[in-house]
C-alpha cells in the first residue's frame, strides 16, 4: 500500500470520526439520550464511489434493517461467506454496526449513542 493511499484512508477515517463526534455533541447539546442516525454512506465517499459489491450489500441492509449474513446473502444472491466479508468491510468503514447474539452475528445501519 502506498503512502498516498494510506493518507487517503486515514483522511477518510478522520472525516468520519469528526462527523460522528459532531452528531454526538449535537445530541448532547439538545439534552437527548436518543440515538443519532449517522449517514448510511461513509462520510467522504459518495454512494457511487463504494465498490459495487459493498453497495449491493448496503442496499440489502437498507431494505432489511437488521439481519444476519444469511438473510443478506439471500437478498443479494451471493454466498453467505462472501457476504460476511462485505458486511464486515462496511462495519470497518463505519457504515454498519454489528452485534453478537449467541453464535449469530447481526448487522444494522450504524447509529451513534
């Protein structure tokens, strides 16, 4: 990975973090303890800039709301293991959140608390 692509990746992460902090601060200023919805597309990336594979998974998650990789794979028509990889990439981008319930892992659109 080149230094330029590393800097670009770090810059995108910084922008996402700043947006999340601003959303959280705004919620706290309003005295709210309710979750604040964060953009379902990573800040700094336009929807069309997501790789096709990730945008397909993201579209499925927008329809399903909260789901495991099996449900998303049925929606996208891809193998469950491949879908798990894509969903975890979206988690790392800050677009999705994940939670484990027993042996199952569920994904949902990210919110800031």
